[in-house]
């Protein structure tokens, strides 16, 4: 009886091993490979979308900082220009005073630097705004791509 049980057990085990080996040889179906590839592409697009959103947030923060800096630079340029005008008037009244002439020259240089800084900041703001626009377009495009992939 024990011998009979052992034979049945070994036969069942051999059958189980054979079935498992046959299934292992068949591998993964082409449909599941296609599904996995589509899923991989979807994840890739979502990753790129998140990168673009982070980039957009950075640009927006940079824009806010640049606008604040521009406001400060414009105020400084305005004050320097007014001071320069004041010193120029004093220098005209006291034509021979070299101290006033040096002071007026320094103030004029400060006003010039402040104006250049304001111009540079204005250019930087325009560039940042263009980058924001481009990034928003990329985000929209990626979102549409992702929506199309998920509805299929």
C-alpha cells in the first residue's frame, strides 16, 4: 500500500513539474508585452510632464524675484537720477568747486549703473516670460498625449 501511494505521489509530482515546464516555455504573451510597453511609455510621458511642471514653477518663482528686483532697481535709478540732477545744479552754481564735481560724477555713475541694471532685469523678465510660455505649451502638449494614451 505504501508502495502504491508513493508511486501515485511521484506520478502526480512528475505531472506537476511537466505542466510547469510547459508553461514556462510558452513565456509571456505578445499582448502582455505590448501592454507593458504602452505602460512604460505612459510612465515616461508622465515623468516628463512632472519635470516640465517643476520647471514652470521655477520660472514663475524666478519671474516674481526678478519683478521685485526690477522694482527696487527702478526706484534706485529714480533716486540716483534726481540726486544727480540736484548735484549738477549745485555744481553749475559753484563752477570751481572740485569736490562738488567729483560728487556729481559719482552720483551720475550710480544713476547710470542703476539704469543698466534695470534694463538687464527687464530683459531677464522678458526671457523668463518666454520660457514660461514655452513650458506651458509643452505641458499642454504632454497632457494631451497622456490623455490620448489613457483613453485607448
